[in-house]
């Protein structure tokens, strides 16, 4: 009789444990559903230019979540790259997209009319450190995305924000890192905003260049 009582208690405890586990899983699932990823950083493209043909490891330490990747990220890229920047004999750059739930924007920026964007990019992207191919591929993507508004406010995400939210960890360590990730906001009319001074970086040694952006809806 005592054994039967002990068995009954054991099964009751097991049932209660199962109920508790199911409850916890449901609570977590509900919280995940309610959490909203508000910002999508579109098409960060990471160019790699080693001084010699090399195997390079790239990891993204993000405060958000990666939703797109080419080639497959799978916890990090380990790729072979030529001095010309060709990745695995077929890619110009590593591609990913990440969703974040917050953003910290600088106060300074630029306001550019839609019909002047092409010329603005031609002048300023080179001044910010891109080469011709990087600039052209940036424009190929973003000029199509930046349609439908008379003006755009353009702000450059600062290094601190990038390191805290989408940090690039690269081995071997680059000599030059240029990260040009922008925030674009549609405007019906021009506004006054203080423009930052553009400092042109030197491209020396093992060079890494990234471009991408957030288009505020």
C-alpha cells in the first residue's frame, strides 16, 4: 500500500513539473510574439581586401538578430579572399541584414533633395572612403530604395552605435576599417540641420569597408 502511495506522489510531482514547464514555454512564446523588432539595417555589404590571399573569419556581434545572409552565416563566416577582394571565388562582399529594436542617431546630418541624391553620393561616398566599385554598388541598391519623397535627411551611424549593436569581429585584424551605415528619413520639405565635417580616411594594409542603411518609414 505504501509503495502505491509513493508511486502516486511521484506521478503527481511529474505531472506538476510538466504543467510548470508548459506554462513557462507558453509565457516565453507570448513574450517573443509581443517583442517588436522596429528597425531593419538593410544590406550591410562587407568588403574585404587582404594584403595577401587569405582565409578570413568574420563574426557579427549583434544586439538584434540576423535575418538575411549571403553566403550562409551559420554563426560566422570563414572565407577565402583574394587581394582584389573576391570572396570564395564568386562574391564581391559578405551580405547580411539585421533587425534592431532601438537606434541612437547623431544630431548632425545632411538634407538632400531626391533629384540631387545621385550627385551627392558620387561626391560624398568617395570623400568618406569608398572606392569606385563600392560607391557604384551602394548607389545601385539605394537609389532605387530612395524614391517617392522630395527630400531625405541622411545621418551616418557612429562607430559607438555600430560597435554596440552590430560589431564586426575580424581575424586577422584589419589595418583599416571604414563603416558607412546611414539612416535615411523621408521629408516633404527641407529642414535646417548642422552638417558634419567629412574626414577622408586613408586606405592602408588589410582594408575592410562596409556600407548599409536604415530607411525610416
